[in-house]
C-alpha cells in the first residue's frame, strides 16, 4: 500500500476519546519492546511517527495513527510490564478489554511475538483471549533478521505450537530492519479493511 499521509491523532483512555469518523481500525498487541512501534514505522515508511522506547510499559494509552484517511493503526499498551503496579495493570486491562470487545470499527488484531523466543504466558493468554472474543487475528513474528534464515521454520513451529495456533489465522514473518513481510502484511490488512487490488502507482483501491 502506498502511504501518502500518516499522522498521530490521539492517545485515548476510553470511548469518549476514540475517533468518530468510522474508519476501520487495526489494533496492534504484544509484549513491551516486541517492536510494535518499529512495525508501524516500517509499514508507513517513516522513522519516528510511532515513538519507540527502551522503557517497558511506557505506552499506557490507545495510540491512534491515521493512515491515508483509509484506516487507523491502534497501538495498545504492551503487556508483560513487570515494573508497572498491579492496580495500573488492572486499569489498563479493563479499557483494553472494553475496546477489543465493543469497538465496532476494529477489523483485525495484529499480535506481535518475538521470533527469537517461545511465546510467553502473556502471549498465550492474549491469543486465547482474542480467539475467545472471536476477533480476526494475524500473528506477526517480529525481528526475523535476528535469526538465521535456516532456523526460521524451527522458530515458527515453536511459536505456533506454544500458542495453539489456529491454521485458519494469518501468520507473517516480519523484520522492521529489512522490510521482510511488509507487503504480505499490507495485503492482509487491506483484506480486512475492505481495500483490494492495486493501481499502477501502487495505491490500494476499493473493490
């Protein structure tokens, strides 16, 4: 997808702050530092639109990024943030649950996992939760450039087995460094927001 415009819109903590223009939304979920901000920046060919942080748990809101007036990326707070208080985690959990359960504009949840490690209990719980909510999901294994190509399938097998991955769901190998998986992921996102096909300029057009 050719991105002509991308901008940060709002950090929301509840429905009253969510955008009201009814654009489709793609939510990104994953452990802190799994690479959500880097993935967003690679998808839109920007370096710093989505701010990356070395401090786990820094994202404490739903961060909305509008892309081409076609869709929103919604960056969810990272889970697995041990340094964050229990009360704060519970507060985040409530508004994230409300968003995932009730947001009509939400078309797909992209769950990021680090290809180098077996999914954590938090990763497993998130995937099970998404399946329980009956929301479409795409699992993205990030940081593929950190693992030799010959070992990719071994790591993918571990991830799928640990998650109890449903073969009907999407799975993408991704590298924010090299751009691997970018086109494949955009294709999946486009399907779920109702945009199909490409013009000669590379723009996605409505079916």
